[in-house]
C-alpha cells in the first residue's frame, strides 16, 4: 500500500520506518525541513535505538520518502496516518491545531493529487486526541473543504502505544491493534496495513479507540504514583517497598489482572475501606501526604453520590433496589455501598423495597448485624427474597444483583427506568427502554 504519514516526530518517524521495512511505500510529510532532511539523507530525525538503521534501509530500498509537500505524499495513496503533535494548552486542554492542519492539507491536496485506484482514501488519526475528535473536528474540516473529484474519504482512530527507547520493539509487538471507525472499508484497509504484525485488528467505536490511549496512560501514571506512595509511607516502618512491590506484582489474579478494572459501583466490604483508612492513618501520624490513596476514598464517595443525584433528578418515588450485599453471593453488608445508597434514599423520602437472594436479617451476626442495624434499622420490613415483589409498582430499579432471578424479574416486570450498577445484566436488560449504565 502507499501510505502518507503526516508528522515526522517520534511516533511518525517510527511508524513510517517500520511500515516501509515491511513492504509499504511510505511518504512522510512535515512542515519542518529539519525532520524531512535527515530522512531524505537516510537518517532518523529523532533518537531511538535501531531507528537510524531502519530509516537508512527504507530509503535505500526506495520505500521510505520524506517531503514538505502533501500532494506528493497523497498521490495515489491508500491511507494517511496523522501523527502530529497534540500538546497541552495553558489550561490543560488538548491543542488540536496540528490535527486540523493535517486534515486540511489532505483534503486540499486531494484536488491536485491522483486518487488511488480504488478511489477510496482512509484518513487515520494516530495522535492522542479526546473522544469526539474524529467525529467532530476531523469531520468538520473535511466538510469545510470542497470534495475532490475521484477521492472518497473514510476516517478512523488508530492509537499508538510506543514508548521512547523501545519504540521499534513496541511497534512490532503491540499490546493490541485497535481501529475506531464506522466505515468497513477503513477497517479492511488498516487490517491489511498492519497485517504483518500478526495481531488481530480490533475494530471498535471511534470514541472507544480515542478514549483507550487516555485510559492506558492515566493508569500507567497511577501505577507510578501508587508505588511511590507505598514507598513514601512504608519507609517509616523499615520496609523496603521495592521488595513489597516485587512480590505484589506476582499476583496476576487480582493485583496485575483485569479484576477490579471494570466500571461499576463503589467498592465496599470488610477489607478495602478499612485497610485503606488504616494506611492513610499511618500517613497522618508520620506527617506524610498520600493524595492518590486519599483521592481513592473521595472518588468512591462520589460514585455513591452520583447515583443518588441521578435518582433525585429523575421522576418517581418508588424504588426497587436489587442487591444489598457488597458483593454477589455473600451476605456481608459491612460497608456495602448498596447499604449506604439505601440509607441515603430512604433519608430523602423515597419508598424503597430491597431484594437480595442471600441476605437474611435473622442470620446476621456480629459486626455485620451491627453495621446494617445502624444504617437500616427497618431492613426486615423492606427486604424480600422475591425480585418480582420488589419490582411491583416501582418507578425505578437500581440493580447490582446479577443472579438469574433478578435478571428474569427485570425482563418480566421492567420498570420505567433501570440503573445498572454492575454492567453484567446482559444484552436483553440493556435493551430495555429506560436502561442506564452507571458509568456507560
């Protein structure tokens, strides 16, 4: 394929050289001659192990070119990859100036360039951009430039996951290849373009692909800060936090795994809130700030508050709460966010009926009993083990229970509105009128 790569910084140079090394005819475009010149001469414009040799090989083979002229790059090209910078503004937002310029350059160059044999050209953003950029910004620029004869454009987002210092290895062994597009032709083109990687191309919604890179980098930053906060507090107790984290990462069932990394309701139970408060107390007595962990408690509270606010903003006073314990298949109510939610809604005057398949007030003992008695002293009166009874006459169902009986009841007696706290109720429930996900 002939590929135009707009932007010859770190991402663009690595992308161009690797694509050329695998048989594609690649034309890099940049307004900066300090980047174009070195590639033309067979050298990398950026420092990256192995890239200089790869660029030299690509140029010598006649598969890698660089130019300041978008027309030359677009001539009979199948794909344009936009790899320009998206720096932060002073306010922290993403500056999309270079994205707009690159898209406009492509649209205008199409008026003077020969179209590809198919007449179809894929415009693909590789730069990190906020969700909605392709749908709104890219689409608007294309709408502002008159259509060129012979060219039909399709758009997509294909995020990159390259780390400086290991860019070539990361390119050839990516964690995933994700293409966000609504155009099947673009999905096919990029599947062909990256076919040599031997990785399945996942075609998803455009905004999912745009959001993915933000989620990845936010999590990486969080991991760095988490490890540093552990070191900051444990050093006061003679603990080598490097050894703690060496063992910590060996747990691939919970610590380094998909577990817990699923949007939903707040955390609770007998361990997480208690132990997190204990760590924060250790920090306070040692005059140490742990803002990441303190923020974890704060964001957990905001999760509960958000559901309450959404209930208050909507109509109806009759509510069915399906699921009370902090976790499915247990009757542990200690610090259950569903208990907290129930207490707040009752306090605001809502009529609440609660279903839980396992919780039996007569069998609760110890701290479990004391906690629910302090929060919901009339639990026996509002609790039922029949989800259909809980849903009878309800204006709204708030659902964390995922058992078969709860799902069947929702489909049998659907309320006007359902707020799903788990995201595990299934497609049939999600298709109900009035369905809302708590974070989707």
